[in-house]
């Protein structure tokens, strides 16, 4: 029998997130010039920055290639960003191997079918409330928040609270 997801939280040191449908609501606004615009939640950004400041690893693996998304994430201090990754297992393995991270210490949050193989490679598979049914079916934890509406903060906050690292003193984590 599989453990309750909360039993995995104490071992998590690494957060891996998809972008579209996780850090965004999955919508894309297309400008007249053909630029694709996305909206991200600042509370998710705050939590990712706070996690980095407290020594956690944060990695982004996305099929998208948007420069604005990359710039936003870099602005939060995230350095491990894999863009254009439609097959997510390879960059996941490269990231884990590159930093000597054990899969048992990592969680992955995805929302759609391309995320499933990577989600199966880590200790804790998580997803937003509005993830695809197939993703929800293999997830250890389904957030009560939708993609782009705080699901990333939800899981980061839970992990950091278990470790006693979540508090109101993140003045340097302003996003």
C-alpha cells in the first residue's frame, strides 16, 4: 500500500515544476504580432524564491520556449530551466544526475500527459486541481488550487512547514 503523501514531505529537498497549466492557468493570449502571453501567480513566485533562499532546489521543465517565461523565472533566482522539453524524462534525469539528487528527495508537479513519465520517476507526483484526469490518477497529491492559482505555493508551503522553514520572515523573498 502506498504511503500517504504527507509521509514523503519530510524527505523533499527538490521541487520540479512544469509551466503551462501549473505555473500558469494554461491559457495563452495571442497578440496581433503572434507573441504568446502567459499569466503567472505572484504567490507561486514568492514561494519558489523563498524555497531557494532556504536551500531547496527548484527546477523548471517545460515544453514551452517563451523568453518572457524564462526571464521571469530567472528573476526569481531559478537557474535550472529546461525550455522546449517535450519529452521531460531526459532533462529530469540530466538535472538529477547533474546535482547528484536522489529521486526519493524530489517532487514533480505536472498537469498533462507529457508530464506523466517524469512524475513517475520521483518520490512525490503532484498536480493542480484542474490537471488532466490521467495525471490526477497517478498523482500522490492533488492540490486544492488550480494551475496558475497558487498550486505551486500550496505544495512548497506544505514541504517547508514540515521542515520548520516556512514563516513570515522572508523579507528577502519579495517577488
